[in-house]
């Protein structure tokens, strides 16, 4: 195989005489990742190969080899496994063969869902922390911990498992020592100050610093340094600001995004991101444990992969962590009775509402500046034809740049949008639009006017009025919650009260065919539509205690107190409503779905909710068909 032959491996290519290529998963500047079949074992794996353009760099080749060595030496459920590594004889291309992960990067999950509930964020952070503890004990510093290098997948029993990826920038040192002086490496938004100093000694504190910034992203929905990064095109200026330390409390920045963080988070974040490494929290697991206390929640134990359940309050007062988990981003916390907030979901109430599972990727705001009252703003209508809920961008700078370039104030991530597509400047009579594809033409915009950029429609609106409309839409919106957040609570209540419990599992027929034609996002659009119909079914059957939950690419109805007859009647009603229903999977296409349904009931032999879930995932005798 010649060097250029593997720049893009076509399907059915046999690589290294053993790995049959199925498809390319992703590619970057250094390497590409393919899904392959091991011809010897028949197992599907991920093949990562170094691209021809990077082969001439001895440093890049060394990083590639280092990733194989580090991931092979450190054993952890939360580090991706490497099964084979070497150099392809014909082309000289270094390669790794790793486990094939099903799920999504944490960065994509955050972009899709926005701020996460504290219980879910703590689950991910605690598993990342336990992986860091093992790598640090082995003398390995990751140095590039960020959402894009964390992958959310699941174990065989369906429980959540987080894995750290890409150890190509990792540094192997003697245990207990700091890394020797090194060149600048990593992603600036998550890099510790000592990483910017070429003469610094980078140790485990750099990963703890990044872990703290990762925690802020999960809870607030955007990086802490995002405003500074957008305000300057100079990397040196950004480095200087980061090395000077935090300019303001993280809760203040989150508040401008409509997210409430408890007061204890500020003190924790400052300790974990101290400019001097010696003053930081010294262990990753201890840092996450202290964060859990600050949020009023609890971190998952090392071996537990289930979603962390918020602590049961002793009084009716809402705990900080519980309020943030139960409420959608930007909503004020409200008092909820104990044991009830995790299950009851009356229409219009935000007790279990969370940001929808799949929305068009929202453009990012520019510098975090509080707009004056009565200011104009841009409201973006997504490629799907629907407003991007909760995303309204105040026009606080003139000119305001629009496009998908790094320095743009409003970023619209779509291939039909140019790097610097257009700009708005404030004129004597209002905002003036200038487009790159229409040089010399200027359009005066008034409130309510709309204009197109690629597949997006943008409307000039009153900022305060639009925020109020968004709040009303959010209160009316509905989405699912992770199954583990409600099933454990329902199981415990049913066992203590000697009450029945039914769980209904809904699964799309052949979701892979939807993915192949319309993409992974289409599956989640269908699931969102199915969830809304299931919620309507619950209301029609007066099942006010029921909850609609998600688990991977499946939906569940959890019915506390649901006897066999009630569960079967509700199952048939749901099947009748879902089978054959058309859901929009793109701006132009609709797809009719077929659904399988299984039902499981609490039995005396079930000692935990995981046993009930495992029986349901494996069961076929409980299958219900539409009559």
C-alpha cells in the first residue's frame, strides 16, 4: 500500500492484511479513524491511522506511538482500549486498533443539550476523575482534557460509561514528579497557566485545572474563557489573560447565559484553577467530591456507572444540586416536595423538563456583555425551520460579524455559510446589513425584518420581549430524562410501599437504516417526537405518576403503581399512536416509523432496579403487539 493510498481508505479495503474497512468515522489534520472488521476474530474495531501529510514529522510520529504505549499501560474502564498497534509495511503508516465505541463525544452532547443537570455532570466528572487518578499514579499527564476528548458510551447492561480519548499529547514522567519543561501543547480554553510557560513544569495539577473548566462547561453550557477568546484574534493576548487568573466569578458569567450556579461553586472553581499549581486541589477524585458538596449532590462511586441520583431532601426546601438538575437552564429553582420532583411531570411544569435532546447546533454568542434594556437582538431560525430556543443574540457591538469564522460574533455552523458571511453596523437610522456575497449593497433593517444566511433565517427583534417569549416556549417544551434518574427512585418507592411497578420499553425498528440515509441526528428527532406522543398518552390514561425516560436510542415509560392490566392497556394505546406515525427527519423529509414494545414488572426476586432493567433489555416474552 503506497503512502497516498490510505489518505482515504475506501470500504472493503484490507488494511495490514487483517482489518477490513467498513467506513470512515472521522478525520483530522494528523490521523483518520475508520470502522473495521478484524478478519481473524470477526470483531468490529476502530482503526486509527496517521495521514500521509503528518508522516514527515518525527514529533507527530512520536505522539502517535506514545498514545498506544500509554493507553496500553494504564488499565481503566474509562480509557479506550488498544488491541493492536504497529506500522503498515507497504505505506509506513503508523496505526492503532482500538475498541469501537458507540455513543457520542461529550462536546457534541453539550452542544446538543446545553447545560446539564448537576447529577449527570457529576457522573461524567467522577468517571473522568477516576481515570485521571490511574494515569497520574502511572506518571502520565494527559495535558489536553476537553469535551472533545471525552466519549460517552454505555456498558453491556446499558449503564453509562465515560472514556477519555487521545493521549497523543500526554506526557509520561516518573510517579510523583512533574513533567520536565515542554513546548506549548493543548487547547487554550482548558490549558493551565503553567502550560503557556515554556519553562514551566507540567504535573497532575494541569489535568485538575482542565477538569474544573470541563465542569463549568457541563454546568453552564460554554467554556469560561469563551468571551476572551472571541474578543481577540491574538493567541498571545488570550494567553496573557488566562495566566492572570479569573477576572470574575464563574457564577456571574453563567448568570449571563441564564444559568444559576450555587454560591459554593465559585469557591471550588477558584481553588481548582489557581494560577499556581501548588495551591490547587491535588487529586482529581477529591476535587469532584468537593464539587458534589458545593452542588448539594453526590458523586458516583468508582465502579458505579448508573446516572447519579440527587440526594433526597430532608425537608421540602429544594437543594442547590436538585434544583439545577430538575429545572431547565435559565429557570429559577422552586420548592418541590421530597421524593416527588424526580417523577411528577404535569403539563407545562418544568420539574422534569430539560433541553431537547436534538436541536440544530446553535450559533455561539460573542462577548458576554449584558445588553441595555430595549436593545435589538438577532433571533436565529435554524436549518430545520424552527427557532433555536433560548438563543437570542443582543447586538452590543458595531460592527457585528456573522459567519462561521473563529472571530465572528454570531457563529452559524453550516457548510453553506462562509467564514465571514456578513456584518451588521449601527447607522444613523438603525442597523445596516452588508453581505460578502453582495458587495456594495446595504440593507437597512427594522425590528421584525428578516434576512437569509445560508439555510438560516435571522430576524431583528426586541431583546427583552424575545427572551420572555423564549421563557414561555421553554415552559411549554417537553423532553425526556435519562432512565437511570427516575427508575432507581421508582424502584425504591415501589419496594418500600409494596406497590407494583411497570416499565415499558419502546424501540425503533431498524434505526441503523435511518442513520444511514438521514444521519444520527434524525434518530433523535424521531425519539423527541415519540416522547411527546408518549407523554400525551400518559395524560390520557391519567398516569400522573408516570415518567417518559430515555436510555441510548430507546424510550421508556416508568409507571409507579402500574398493575399489569393498566400497563398493557397503556402499551396498546401507545403502540396504536406510534406505529405508522410520520416524523420529520429533515426540512424536506418525513419518515413513518415502526416500533417494538416490551413490558417488564417488578418481581420479588428483583433486588435492584438494574436487575429489572436487565430483564427488560433481554426480554422478548413481554413483547406487546398492536391489536
